[in-house]
C-alpha cells in the first residue's frame, strides 16, 4: 500500500500535470473534493499499470453515474412530457442515455484528453472509442453527484445533453432494433432470438456477438460493447427477415 505521504505526492502531481483547475473551469464546475474528479478521469488500464495499489479506477463511479443519469433523464422527461405514456418516455430515455449520445457529449467536453489511461491506449484510440468516452461521462456524472449533490449533477446533464433531449422530444423515436426484431419474430410465430456474446479483445473492449434463431446462425457482428454487438446483429437479422416477407 502507498503511504499517506506517497498518496499526497501522487495527488499533487495529478493536479499539476492535468491542470484540473482549467478542466473545472471548462466544465463550469468547482469540486469540493478534487480526488473524486481525479478518480472519474482514471481508466482501469492506468490502475493496472500503476505501482500504487490504492488508486481507484472510475468503474465504481461509472456504475453510480449510470444510475444517477437514468434518474435525472427520467425526471426531466417526466417534467417536460406530462402527457407521454410510460412506454413512450422509456423509449425516449433510451435514446438519450445510449452510448453514442454520451460519447458525443464526452467528445464535446474533451474528456478524452484528460483521461488517464495505460500505455496500451493512445489518444487517437480513445477519441474514437465510444465505450470509453461514454463510460467516462457516466463516471463524471457520478463524481459530481457524490461531491456536489443531485442538483449539480442534474444541471450538468441538462447542459451537456440538452440538444439530444430537445431532439428526442421534437421527433418521433423508433423502438430499438432488438425489441423490433423480437416483435417481428413473434408475429411470424418464430422462436425468440438468442444472442451469444464474448469479449475477444480486452484491451480495446471489443465484443463479438452471434445471433441464433431456432439454433441457426442468422448474424454475426463485432463492436466495442456487448450491447452494440447485439444491436448490430439485430439490425442484420431484421433486414434478413423483412426481405423474406
């Protein structure tokens, strides 16, 4: 374990090297506990390569931020859409909190350049890796919630996702491909789809999914998240079954 002195030196170095005061200024947020911000910007690959055993990655904050984000967006839609049904709001929320949306928000904030990662990852890869970017956005949301409270986290989400929130409200949104595929198969009295996913590249977080219907391989896709690999398979399967009529 690193001593208290070693941890303090490490913490000071992080503040100096990453200029977190500038980053907070860009965010328009002032943390009470800077260490929570540092944790939010620490990828697991950095922790794995560090000689200090008590550095935390942002994975726990990501877990918390995911739940906080869903609650905030649910509350916003509840306030903004008083006449929408539960089902409609659920679909709208799924479009707002999806990985691509959060990755875009993270790119707009420039989170990739502030993230501490291991030597196996370079900035150009981070800038294009939607999973890493969206996870960092969730971790940042979680850190704001823990350090500054719910209202500060809500303001952050409103400010950074406002364009998507407006877009979703102004446009009809379709069901996600997986749900659409399942309904299509049910209408044809065909068995439910079976998604088999596995991690094939741990460093770049690449998943491979194979989709089976009645034990027959229908589609196969790779993506940088388990969910996305399944969605890509569902899209291919939809094309196949719609073509067959």
